[in-house]
């Protein structure tokens, strides 16, 4: 759990994560043929709007009560309640339009944070 809450949420989008890995590999390559592959990766990243992912993840976490500092500290330093919010943020990040059934404890926690 050395990753930050923000990185955990961002890593939920496996397509984006894989494309970013491919981008790094292709950028490090000296093969001229990789230029075409890199262009395709950039095109896919644009289609999925990868540039806005960090902003979107940050907004979700802020909505769940995280501060900018809390988003960036290693998750191992967060309490169980905050880790639960990271899990909720991951679900909201991947499928923001879905309705979720919340337990009473989470509902009251979110109500106290004036999120709902």
C-alpha cells in the first residue's frame, strides 16, 4: 500500500494504465517504426480523455472528504475508513453514472461530510 489514494483511483482504469505503459516503452525505443505505434497510442489516449483522468479522480476524492495532501500520501498511512472511501472512489471513477447501495455507516459518513 505504498501508492497514494489518487494513484489507486487512477490505476482502476486499466485501459489508461496500459496505454501509458505502452507510451513509455515506445518513447524509450529507438526504432523508427515505433513512431506509428506511438501515434496510435496517443490517439487512443485522446479518445478515452486520459488527460482529464487525474482531475476527475481528484474531484471524486475531494467529494469524499479528501484534502490534496491526503490524496498524495501513501495509502498505508490512511485509516480503514479512509481506505474504504478510496474503494468507493475507485468504483465511482470507473462507472460514474451507476447508482450504488451504501451501508448506513457509509451513508451517514458521507452525509456528515455533506457529500450527499
